[in-house]
């Protein structure tokens, strides 16, 4: 079972990807983890990726795809895998499709966790974090007992730069421009399935299970 997770930043696709991986006993593959693992191990691909990352440049699509394919070919992926954060663009999707075709494989599902922008802005801009102990809150759904103070350690809570409304809007803008076209790409290949990401987390996972087969 080979699955790609799609969805805007903050839609909850990473959480669902981990649950799928646990439930179906298949690896959860994120490009960030792959980059870190290869750099730590000092592989040839890792050294190449590090050169770009050290300059603050994006790792080229072809190299990213090579790293993903290297991971996919490992034994623990024999029964499938969940891709989270890749592909992000049409060229990456095409590179992945061609690389899989070359080894006689193809993706089975692309699952889009669909959440309207307004919901995402509300979700992310309402987040508050404790830099001391790492606890996270939400001013509406998981508020601290005392406003602005961590329940666990009593330190002040902050809004991370990534969660500020302007930053979230910028990230969504990039997503709509670069990543949303993948929805049409996978729709044309008849593997796209959409779930309502505004529902409670357990309900979203139940909908995904119904698609994949319990």
C-alpha cells in the first residue's frame, strides 16, 4: 500500500500519516527525516544534499527524488509506505512517477486532507508554545488554565513566528501556487481521495481507513 499525503500546512496530514504508518505497520517517510538520516550517515546523496542546504538553497528535485527512491527500496518498504511532504510540485511528482515506473511500481492512493484556509489560519495563529518545556496550547481549543502561562511549568507562552497570521497566509499562498496542482495530477491518475480535515482527528482517520480498507 503506497500512499501520498496531500494537504495545506496545518491541515493535519503529518498526524494522519503517522497514524496510517502505525495502523498498517508501514514506514512513515518524510523528506526532512531522509535528509537528516543521509547527512548523519555521510552517504554520497547526503553529502550532495548538505551542500545545497548549507548554502540555504533548496535541494534540487532530481536529488530529492533519488533520496526518496533510495529509502523506498529498503526492505521495510516491501509492504508499502506513506510519503509525507513529497512530492510538493508537479516536476517532483513526475520524477517520482518515472522512477517508480522504472522499477515496475506505482502509487496506490493520494489522500488530500482538505481544510479551508480560514480554518487553518485560525488553527495555526491560535497556537501558543512553552519554550521551556515544549508544551503546546491553543487559545480556543486547548487553552492554558491561566492565560499566557504554561500549565506544566509556569513559564510564559509565546506565539512562534511560524504561527503568526501573516506567515501562515504566506505559506498557504505558496501551497496553492506550487502544491495544490498535485490534486489535479493525481485526480487524472484516478488515485486521489479527499477527506474532510475539519472533522475531529479520529473521524478523519476513520474516513482514511474506509478508503484504504481497515
